[in-house]
């Protein structure tokens, strides 16, 4: 090896590396300007260690020729992105109309759904009101029915009570009348046994015969049944004839005689008084 190269080997290598680093930096800058989206590599920090000093030679060392620095390549101009074409007004208008129509349809659908919901709620409320009104009517009708039934029950109970009271009064009256009739019958029986009844009727017949005016058509053996109705005191209120063998003139004369004989004699015993008397009119007997 040339002694000069061997002596200055370190200096030459360091200078070469330094120029290489400068060239790499220039290329990296150009590349970054062309492609800014690429990631920049990390900067490499380097330094050259100085060679240890050696004693200077006797003769001056020749100066090495400078290494030519490469000229950096200019970065290409950035390519502009293609601009989108301007929008078509007809397409934009069609899109706007379609969006508006879709919005209208959505609004109409929402309003229709809300109307259906309101109608369903109204129908449900009306049905509930109908059921409640029907329930109230049924309750009121049941209340009225119970009131009518209670009123009828009370009226029936009152009528039954009055009926029982009336029957009790009638029964008591009948029993009282029966008791009086029995007592009167006993008195009458006693009086009849004593002959008072026969004497009483004989007095009545005698008074009627004295009041009788015998008509020319009256035949001997006249006999008529006379039914007399009287009131207490002997006043005659009615006269009816039963079987009678006399003609009409005779029958009329007997009726007139009974009315003329009023008032009839009073009985000797009040128990012998009878409202209806049946007498045998036989003046020739």
C-alpha cells in the first residue's frame, strides 16, 4: 500500500462517510417533499472519532482531491387530486323530493298510528263508560226491586196482621153472639117449658083476628100460614103469606089485618122475642 494512503486512511474514510450522510439527507428531504404521507425515518446521529495525532512528517503531506458532491434531484411537482364533477340539479331536486316524500309518508304514518291509538283509547273509554253506566243501572234497578219487594213484604205482613186481627174479632164476635144465643136459647127453652111462648103467640093471633075484617068470600075452615117480620117493640115491617086456602081477597084482608094489629104484643119474657114469626091464621078453629 501507498505510504500516503496508509498514513491518511482514517481521514479519507471519515470524509467519505460525511459526504455520504449529506447526500442521504438531501435525498430524504426530496423524497419527503414528493411523498409527504410516508413516515420519515428517524435521524441517525453519527460522529467520527478523530484519529490520534501522529508526529508530523518531515515533508508536507499532499492535499487530497475533494470528493464531488452529487447534485440533488429536484422533487417532482405534487399531483393535484381530481375534482369531483359538480352535482346535477335535477338529481339533487329528485333526491330532495324523494326525501320530502319519505318524510311526509313517515309523518302520515305516525299521525295515522297516533289517530288509531286515540281512537282505540276513545273506544275503550266509551266501552268502559257503557259498562259502568250499565252496572249503575243494574245496581239501581236491583235496589228499586229490593225496595219494592221490601215494601210488598211489609204490606203483606200488615195485611196478614190485619186479617188475623179481623178474624180474631170476628171469631170473638161469633163466640159472643153464640154465647148470647145459647143463653137466650136457654131462657127461651125455659120460658117455652113454662108455656110463655104459647101464650105469647096466642096473644098475637088474637090481636090479628080482632083486626081482621072477614070478607064475603071467606069460607069456613080458613087456614093460612103468615110470615111476619117485626122489630123490637112489636112494629110489623113485612107480611108474607104462605100456604093459604083463601082467595086473593081473603089473603089481602089477612095482610091488612096484620098491619092493622101492629104493634104486636110484647112477649112476657124478652128472651121470647123473635124478629121473624111464623103464625097459623085459622079464625074458625
